[in-house]
C-alpha cells in the first residue's frame, strides 16, 4: 500500500494537469529504508511527448547524486498518461528499474467516466505489475 500526504497527492496531480497534453514525470524522495514519500521533485519530460516520457539523463544523474547526499531514495516514480487509463504501458514496464519504488500513474484523460483524472499506484518488479491501494493522509 502507498501512503501519501494530501499535499503530495495534490502536487503530483497538479503537475500532471500543468504539463497536459504532454506527459508529466517526476520523483518523490524519502529517507532510505523508510518507505515514506516526502520530497516532491517534478522533472522535465525530455521527450516532450503526449505519449511517452523520458527523464533527462543529466537531470537524473544530478537527482541521484542529490538523493545520495541526503540519504534519500526514490519512494515514488510518477508520470501521467494523457489519453489512456492510468495503467503501466509495456514501455513503462520495461523502464521500471526501481523495484522498491511505487510507480504512480495519473491519467488526465476521462477514460472511465470517473472524472478528469485517475491516480493509481503500482509495484513493478521484474516485469510483473501489481496494483496497490493508495491511502491519502493529512500527515505522517
């Protein structure tokens, strides 16, 4: 289960809406081993595409060095889907290289009649996708 604060939830959704019609992407870092998302880090979609996202390699290197310096790890890796449901694509699965992370997908398309976005979380380990419950809290 992913437990996330309302503030972080709102910031991820806002980023997805702001970057629409392109896919948004980013990371929420937290203390190593805690499994608690704390620091919101929106990233630039280097692909600038409505159907694909890609972290800029230099930005990603800088982020990982910064997380190392702060004793952090990526707790959430998020991105948006602009025209499809919030479910990992084959490409998303192939690029999922953080087995301990929660992979959050936000859809800015109304694909299920439930409103203009979906917020879902998945674990992706060795190509296996498992959806998990999302619990939104006021604070940890």
